């Protein structure tokens, strides 16, 4: 089934930097609270000082290209881990990713545009009319009310992929252990028997067991065998190192995140076959959220929640049994029954 036969995701109306951006309220739904020209966020710079900007994509669906007109940025951190300095003009940032960049206020005293552009190639056609999300970088001494000139970077940058892994290197070199196990997961989207679009990993769509969650089953010493719809993969050997190959049969990119772990990104590429000879096992970047290209693959070493695109990594269940679950757990069950 081609993805084009499946309903496309909802497109946002606008985007915000630190809670602000302008919007044409004539395009807002009737009855909504909308303020024309609400104003932009402002960042105060002092000439020749250096600033660390922490950039977080808190959206549910949209990926962006972040930049500041006429100012280079140096990436120094990705998803909580420091990286070697990497000079860039624009930063691709997907859902839930976090970066830190150093910006030097080395331009003439003036006002400059900070911009976050929707990566529209990764979105439905309706996204074509989305505005550029803007904020203002105001140098001390520049007129407060002067409109910044529009000077975006002109160099092109690939969309729907992460920052080039070859230029994103960990600050401290780390020896990557050899893998002891390999798992290949194919991503696909289909309509189920009721016509609802679901995501599938190896032809299994995740369905949460609201009565008996995974940890509850472990503490009750039930079998470590789980229903297929749990998408649970058990790794019960201490020190096991796992390679996961994601094969994306969807033509849209997908950000993948693992809760509680950081993983090495060994490589990404196009097609349905992982090019194992091209994998970087020497000093790859380590993070917790990375982008699987549309109709492509990603290899990581060591799990989306709704729509079924989720897998569970059950690690060392016998060690979990040695822990004492807090009494507050039972209160959660009571809340769920209200």
C-alpha cells in the first residue's frame, strides 16, 4: 500500500520561538483568540560577546532549519552530549532533538533575524504556505524599533535528514564495543481491518496493555514472553551490545527516540539495505533521538508511541525483580479507572 493512499498528518498553522511569532489572524479559525502582529521574541546581544543558545524542538510533528542571519554557529552539544566544535550556517533539528550552539556577536551593531524554517519537503503539500518563524537578535546600541533586514543564508542544505554525522563528532573519543546481537526492524504504515491507519514494526503494530503494563508483568514474575502487539524485545544478558537496523518503507522521514538510553548512530542511507561496509564504528556520535530517512535506513548500536510505532526494550528483567516498586504505582491504577 502506498503511503499516498493514507490520510496525511495535520499541518500546523504557525510556529513559535520562545512562545512568540506574528500571524495573519484572517487565517485563524472563527472564534479563536488571535492577535495580529503579536510581536517577536527578542534576544539581547552585546558586541563581540559569545553566547550559548540551547535549541529544543518541542513540536509534535514538524522539523525545522534554525539559523541567525549573518551569524555562524558552532555546534557543541547534541541531545545532552558534548561534541567537537562544528561551524554551520543552518541547523536541522527534528522532533525532540536538542542542540547547543555558540554564536559570536561579531557583526555590526544592528538588529538581525533569528529564523526557524519549516522543513516543508518533509510535510504534506498544505505546508507550502507556512510562514517563516522569526525572532529578533538585538545588539546593544541598535534602535529598539528598527525592522531587521532580511538576510538569510543562501547556501543549500539537505532537508529531512540530520546534521551530517561525519561532521558531528563526540567531544571525547569513546571506544565502541563490538555488537553481540543484531535486530532488523522494518517500518511500514497500513490501514487495519477497521480502516484506521497504524504504524507497524516488522508487521506488528503496538497496542498498550492498560491493565498489565510491562513492568507490572515483570514484578509479578510472569513469563518474559509478551504478546506480539507489545512489540517487546527482551535482552536478558548483562553487557549485551545490540545493533538495531531500521528499514523505512515509508517515503516520510521519522525521528526515533529511546527512553533512558543514548545510542551510537552508526550510519544512515537510502534504500532498503543497510550498507554495513559504510557503518562508522570508530568514533560515531552518541545521542537519544535520530532521524530515519524516508525510504531509507538507520543503524544504531547499544525505540513513537501513538499509531503503534513503538517497540519496548526489556533489558535485564531479572535485575528489575530485585527492585522494590513504589506504593504510588497502585494510585496510578486508581486514577486510570476514574
